[in-house]
């Protein structure tokens, strides 16, 4: 690529990206897939990724400097995604979920990470490659990509099947939310280790950051509550929240050596459940998903490089996807069975955690900066395949497993009932195309 910079080229690229991501996102939605899938495919089609052996350079072909600008937009986009995820996390639901959902979520993180790590090491020369620190770190980051769960697809499928408020439905929903929290903690630890810190130093940094989050977050919550009381549903409260998100993101990476997206998530978590949290989240959706978030998904596709893609890489992709699917099914399903769920319910717990989405890409985007490239390992292509395949498999699996399952819905007041307001539910499974309704 050339190193020239032309702001007019950036304007043209942004226009092409926004139109293509919206068009392909809507098409994906018509096909029953998350719009994330369409946006990634849009990036692949308009960039040079799929045309490396032809004279056609793609609709956009930015220079190195222009690519850096698009990358900056995409990094802001992923901060928006995690900030919104934090805002949507319901503390009350996490408290009600109980030991079963927490244990299922923990298994849904640790087992896929273990599977992904083993698969990666096998493609790096065998399990003995774990003795080489940089190869082990690569493998752990690849495994961490598999830890995320896309709650939106699961919620939509369970609601369509009328199983959202059954015993297993509420447990899966709670586990999927807790899964993200545990996954963020795991990513924070790996990010610290990837910065060449020792284990003890990394743990101290992580603990220091979470102490910082609790102390500063407590004051931030009080101030936000006061602002909402004085200026309810005003843009100034949203501006305060956005500023807090960016400050937390900066502090996480610059002061504690933890991924910026962790700071964004924790900022959202600290403001979740307050009076205007849903109002702020709608602002995040409008401002983020109108521009920065499509830039993130498109950039993933645009920056993909298939020129060195070999048959061995395809084999890794298949093994990666299999590890991601089986890791959730076996890990979550086995733990659910240990907590007294029957075979059908245990399978539903595993299948319901299979779907992956934007958080998996966020983990990849964070890890790619820290890990060294390896022959035969292409995490980006593997992640894209995982998102597409799991988005299709999750609803198919759930529909099959619930086909002959006629357990009555849990009554109000049961120990397993989760009282989720309609607005909160909309926030949990909102899609990129339509902002949450007031």
C-alpha cells in the first residue's frame, strides 16, 4: 500500500462502507442471520481481501495512512459495543441466577478456552509448543475468542419457541450474560500477560483495575444518579456517560495494561440499572451503530488477507469452529446436568450458548495486536467462520432439542423466574438495524 493520505478518499470510503454494511446487514437479517454477519461480508466484498489474485483491487483500496484512520474508527466502534454490553447487564438478574447459571457460564468460558488452546497448539507443532511462551500466548488468545456468547440470538430463539421463561430458558439467559463478564476477566488477564508482565504482576494489575473501577465507579454512579435527577432524559447525561466510557477505556490500557474494551465494559457496568441507563444505551446505539460500529465490522473484512490462505489453514478453521461449538455444548451441558437438569434441558443449555457475535470479534481485535503470527493459524478467518456457522447452528439446535419438550412455563414467583422488564429484554437482544424503542 502507498503511504499517501487524502481526506476525500476517507469520505468516499466511509460512504461505501456505510451503504454496503447496511445493505448486506439487511440481507443477512432477511436470511435469518445476525446483521453482524452481513457487515463482515460487506467488508470482505468491498476490500481487497477476496481479489488478491485479480486485477480488481476492490471498491476501496486505502493507503497505509488511510487504513490507520479506518482502524481508529473501528477501535472506537468496538469500545461502543462493549460499553453498550455493560449498560445492558442486569445486576439484579445476575443475583437471581443462582449457582447453576454461574457454574454453566464458568464452564462456557473455561472449556472453550481449553479446547481452543489445545487445537491451536496442535497446529503450532504439537502440545510441546506450550513450552514456548509466545506460542502458548498465541494459543490462549485464540482460545479466548471462543469464550464469548451472543445472547441476542439465543434470546430471540427461546422467545420464538415460547421457552424464554421456563426453568432452563431463564438459566441459559442468565448464564449467557454472566459468560460475558467472566470472559472479559479472562481477556484482561491474558492482555496483561501479553504485555510481557509476569503472572503476579498481571494479577496485581487486574485487581488494581477492578479496585479502581469499584472506587471511581461508585462515585460515578452517584454523580450520574444526581445528574439524572436534575436533568432527566437530557443529552448532557449521555455526554457524561460517554466521557466516562472513554476515560475508563484509556485508564484500563494506559495505567493497568488491560484491554481498552475491558474499561469500556466496566464503565457501562457501573452505570447499568440506573434511571437513565436505557436512555443512554439508546444514544450509544444511535451514535455508535450509525457510524463507528459498522466501521469496526467492515474493517475486519477489509483488513482480512487471504493471499496466504493454505489448505492447512482451512483445516485449522474447521478445527477451531468444531472446538468452539463442542466446547460450549459439552462444558455447559455437563454442568447443567450436574445441577439436576434432564438430558433435554442440559442439551438446551449447551446449544443455547453456542452462538457467537461481535464480542468474539472484539476479543480477536484486541488479541491480534499482542500475538505473533503463526504458520497455519489464521484467527480472523476462523472467527468469521465461527460467527456465521454458530449463528445458524444455535437456533437450529434449540428448535430440534425443544421439538418434543412440553414442560409448562415457570409460574410467577417460582425460584427460577427472572422478572425481566420488556424494555430490558429489548436491550438484551436489540439488533443493529433498529434502535431500542423508548
